[in-house]
């Protein structure tokens, strides 16, 4: 069976979600593998959200926020960036490929960039194959 | 204790543990006399010779309270967890290993094969030219000798059987145990099943004895031995990683009073699912850098985030073992 990755995308309300919306209203086509979770700010994304997405079966997690300097809450995206870099270090230790977790800045006008990002990320994850996490969590004795 | 009341039946058992939890029970010192005045110790392998068979022969629910310490890492641990569950009215996960997987739980960073290879062939002190490895069963002329089956995964007690209460700590603070014991003996109403007892609900930081300011701006993290601790300010504000923000209060600030940062043995506070995730948040908020390269440079000092943040809790955390 062809592998159809499951991707969870956390999009900040003010820029990235609007950007994704623009991609939609402009009828741009992009891969349908992404499940979008809208949050107010990328700084709201707690590491728990990301880890939970993986343990619940996401093959990739995409985080999008406003460009540096543009966060509606001033510093949220910097906080997000620092969490992201630490998370990458951690998931690598746990045996999850760092490519499975991606952070990109998408502004409200970047519908096209969003569509391209989703396509290229889906491609990366398709090449990596399914994340082993679900099987591993089952192993007990 | 009224003379008419029957004595409580108490058991203490160790599974995959270091023995420290049993010692913490012994640390009641002369209060042990109060304990034995109110309770009969019916099973306690570190202290006296009662066989598993004797426990197997007890009627179900015969023991009032069992303090089960240690994680479940092999078939013997699992057998005893199930047996003691059946024989006890109240089963308490006592100490970090039983509560969270604890230090033995760090084995979930490896597989059984990796552990065996390291221990039976690669370690510097191993001399094993014939490559002898332990087998669960071995035939000799007298019959078959057997060893417990060593599992791939270390589990906490609640991942194996239903647990009534959790007393955290590596080891739990003896004073807390006495409080719990006194409450049980006095017949006081017990907290709801599944509660963490003998500890608080908030984080260590909430009432920490060290001074905190609002100004948390870190450009470099240090190992405790790399800086001169001022003995007064919050460790984190000095750039020393302290697990306080992700750890339940209740130990009496044992390590912090000894001028060492908290390592997280009491586990996450109420409402926190994953201590490491909480730590990642805390650390990310105090780093005073905005450029990816600069942030990464600061994070180089966090050498082993997984081992540091999940030192006591790997088996119960969201990603409970290294992927295989
Ligand atoms: S981080 Fe550690 S030293 Fe600082 S307040 Fe919290 S428990 Fe205390
Ligand atoms: S300070 Fe932290 S590591 Fe030390 S005993 Fe208390 S909870 Fe455990
Ligand atoms: S509002 Fe978009 S990242 Fe903060």
C-alpha cells in the first residue's frame, strides 16, 4: 500500500493561518496530508503538543508562525524557535529523525509559500516513511 | 492505638530497585517501635526471611498496605507486582522507580540486546572469552535452573497493575511516609484512589527557598561544578539547570538545601503530563537569544536533554523509550 503520511501543522492565527487561508481562497493546490491546528501564536505551542502529535501517530509535525519581528505578541515566535531547537535535540536522542519536525515562518500574504512548504514537507516525510513511534510504544516485554 | 483494634498487616517489597527505598523505611529509626506497635510486618525481603511461597499462600487481600518499591523490568518483578496486588487491600507505588520507572527506567534508552552486549561482552571490566550469556533456562543433571526473563522495556508499577497511591521520591522522605502511615493507622479518610500522597501538588519553584527575580536572561548554561554558586539565588537564574519548574514539591528541598539543583525525583506536579516537555518550555523561556545560531550555541550546553529531563521518568513520559 502506498504510504500516505499524516502531518500535523500548528499554525499561528495572525500570519500563518491567514497565509494558509489565502492559499485556499486563491485555489492553490497542495497535498491533503496536513491536518491544521490553529493556535493564537506559535509561542503557544508547548513541547507537549508536538510530542503528543507524534505519539498519536503523526509522521511529521509542521510549525508555522509570523516572521521574526512580526509576532502579534512580540516575542512568541522567538520562544517557539527556542523550544523548537531544543525539541529537535531531544527527538533526535529518542530516535525520531529531526526532519520530521519543521519550523517555518509564513506571513499572511505567503499563500504560495505555504502551499509549496506543505508539498515539499509532505515529500520529505513520504521519503522518510512512517514514523516508528507507534510500533515502539506498543513493545513492552 | 486502641488495644481492641486489630493490627495492620504491612508489607514492603523491592522489584527493580537499588535498596534505597527500603532503607528510607528503616530510616524511621526509633519510630519503628510505633510502627510495629500498630502494624505487623508480614513480608519485607530486606529485613526478614519470608518466601514468595508464603505470600502466595496468603488469602487474597490479606495484607492491608504494601509499599512496592522498584520498577518492573523482568518477569519476577511482574509476578510479584501481580501477586502483591492480589494480596493487598492498598497497593502503594513507593519511590521514583515504582512511581515513574526511576533510574532503572533509563534502560529504555537501550534495547535488551544492547544492554546484554555491553554488560556481558563490551564493558571494560568484562572478561568473557566464551561469550557466556545468561539464559532464562538452563539444564543441569539435577533438573532445570531458571532465571527471570529480562524484558526489553522497564515499566512503572501502574503500567503493570492497578495502583492505589503513589509516594514519590528517590527515595521518599521518611517523614512523609510516617505521616501517611499515621493517617492510615488513625483511620482518617484516605485521599481518592490514584492520588499522589506524601507530597504537594505544586512545583518546587512555587515555594523554593532560593531567591528569584523576574529577570531570567540566560546566555550560557553551566554544569554545577563550572560556577561558583552564590548559595542564595535560584539555580536557573545562575545558568544552572534545575528541574524545579517540572518537579512536584514535597521533598523539603533536600538537594537545594545541599546547594545542588533539583534533579526531579518527585516527578511532575499535578497537571503536568510530561516533565521533559515542561522543562523544554522553561529553558526556552529564559534563553536570551533570538538568532537560531546563537540559540543553538546556548543549547550546546544542554548536553543530554533526554537524560537530564527524564532522569527519573522515562518509562512514564510521552515518548517512553528510544524508538527501535
Ligand atoms: S529553578 Fe530550582 S532553584 Fe530556582 S526556584 Fe525552582 S526549584 Fe528553586
Ligand atoms: S530537590 Fe528534587 S531531586 Fe532533590 S530530593 Fe527534592 S525532588 Fe528529589
Ligand atoms: S502571533 Fe504569529 S507567531 Fe506570535
